[in-house]
């Protein structure tokens, strides 16, 4: 159990690292952020910073020696980076959990091995394999790169009459996975945490609405049956336990309605704090960011009790320019990430309301 004054090393310097550092500071925990990018917003709020590439092993070793435990704000940390750091300090969540979520094929095979449903899928290692995969799943499917995809990037939906070779080339010719389209009624997610001693706590299941493949709005709790919510949280617990996970984890789910009954299909796992958990900053007794810092530092997990019905809206691109109006709105909790450049599709902040 790391005492106040201990230092948490965070790989990546985006808004998630920024909010982790702020949450850690409330507990007396210092943060040392490692990122290649000089303008990353987490650098504004951390106790120490290292600007270096993720393959700079000398910089990684020095960084590791300056901290007590290492965590990360994004899942695309190079495997070698995690190995170098683990030789010096504990890495939480562990590198195995990281590897499971870096490859969509490996992730889906892992989830299915636990007896948990996913969309039907077929590995597509090259262009020649795509027609065979389509013959199995049909054209109503999505081709995704196995690695480095997020917010709708690294994927394309197949269309009737479309050229399969062109579809494969649009994704750079990288190894892919073909997934059947799930006719979902709602998208939901479970944000939960597992501690060093196996303690598990989950927030209420939340409902997510996307625009242009980017999360636009989250509502907590999701309007689903109570038994569905219980099953969703159990899915997250089983995944976390099987991965020997420590920290906050998010499990994205499709809610499918068949003859009036709700079923759950796992879409993706995020081994980190998650956009759909931002509502917890103002809507729960313990935010997902504080919860993650507690877990990786070996502290008891905090209460996940919700204050009321909560809405979170992302401020994407120029939507952040509405900050003066939002700041005047009674009941709006505004969070701006301090990013210096506004771009279409870029998450610039969010606003939370207790409804």
C-alpha cells in the first residue's frame, strides 16, 4: 500500500493522464508523466515529466527508477516498453492484460474462452482471406485492423457490390478481423475496478450514444432491465479476474433485444480509465480516476455510489467554444482538457449534469 508522497508513473500525457494526475494529487500521490509530445495536457498538472520516445530505453529506465508503480492512459503502449519498465517497477494493469486488448482477434478469443458472447468474427491476415471470410459472415460485416484502432479509425463497413480488395487496402494491408454487424438496441458499458487484493467494485452500467463513431453522450444508469445490469457487471468481473487485472477497466457492450428479452454481447475491452466513465467525476462518490489510482497504489477501493441520474456530453472540436455559455449554466460541471489545438473529431473537454 503506497503511502501519500509516493509517485505514480503514467505513460501517455493526454486528457486521461491529466485527470489521473489531478485525482492522485487529492490523495497526496505525485504523478510523473512520460510522453513523446511536448504539448500534452497532462504536463500542465504533474509533479514531474519526461519527454521521450517510447522506444528510448535509457529514458524509460530512468523514468522507472523515479516512480513507485507504472500505469498507462492508453492501450497502444509498445510491448517492449512495458517489458523494460516491468524489469524495474510493477506495471499495473499487467502487461498480459495490455497485450490481450491490443489485438482485436486475441481479445475476442479471450472473451469467448470465458463463455462470454461476442460478435461472430474471422481472422483476415491478407487480402486473399477476405472473400473467404465474407463467405462465412456475409456482407453485413465490418473489417477492422487487429491493432491501433479507436474512435472509428482502422475500420470500414463492407457494402454490397463493393470491391473487397479495395476495402482491405484502405486499411493499409495490415492483418485484420472481420466482424458481423450486431443489430443492437443500445450500446452500454461497465466501468469497474479490481484491487491488488482482488477487491472488485463496479459503477452502474451506463448507456452510450455515438456520433461519427465518437462517443457523444453517456447516461448513467442505462435504461436496461435490472437482471441485464447484473449480468453486465458479472461479465466485467469475470474478465478482470481472468486477466489478473489491477486498476480500472471498461467493457463495452451491445444490448440486443430478442423477443422482448435483453442479451449482452461484448464489443471491446479498454484496459484503462474510459471516456464513458467521465460522468463519475461529478456523479459518483469516487471518480474512476481516483479509483484507478487507489487500485494501482494498493489502497482500498472507494464507493461507486451514484449521486443521481447523470449525463455526460463530450465537447468535440469546435463545440468547446461554447465554454462561456456552459460556465454560466447552473448545474453544469465543465471540464476542459487544456489542449492547445482544436481539430474536428478531437475531444477537447466534457460537461456533466446531474439530472
